[in-house]
């Protein structure tokens, strides 16, 4: 196999301006080129990262009011309800 550009492996021979590699170097070169192509493909197909949208103070007040919908509720029940409402609100904002 002939390779015309090598990122970091020295060729065994150079004939008429063409770099030639031994079998071991050819394998190393092929692996390196595949890695470079994979990195390039990952960069091309990467999805842009969206910025996380958090809760406003108004959202937090609304959640606290909605969670306290029973006259008698344990602290555990209230905490669970706040967690459920918070999760739902964040999912809606970041969908």
C-alpha cells in the first residue's frame, strides 16, 4: 500500500517523492488514518449542545403552591410532590 500523507510515522523509503512504508508501518498508518477519519466524522455529525433552561423564582413559587394542595401532608409527601412537579416543569422547558 502507498500512502501519500502520514501524520506521525516516518516512512521506510521515499521514491520519486512518494513515501513507502513497511508492513508494520502500513498497519500503524491505516489505524491512525481510521482514527483521524473517525474523529473528523464525529465532529461533523455532533449535535450542537443546547443550553440548559432552569427554573425561575416564579416557577419555584408556583411549584411550592401546587405541591401544597392538601391540608394535611407529611414533609415526605410534600418533598415528593415538589420533586415530581419540578421534574415535570424542567422536562417541559428542556424538551
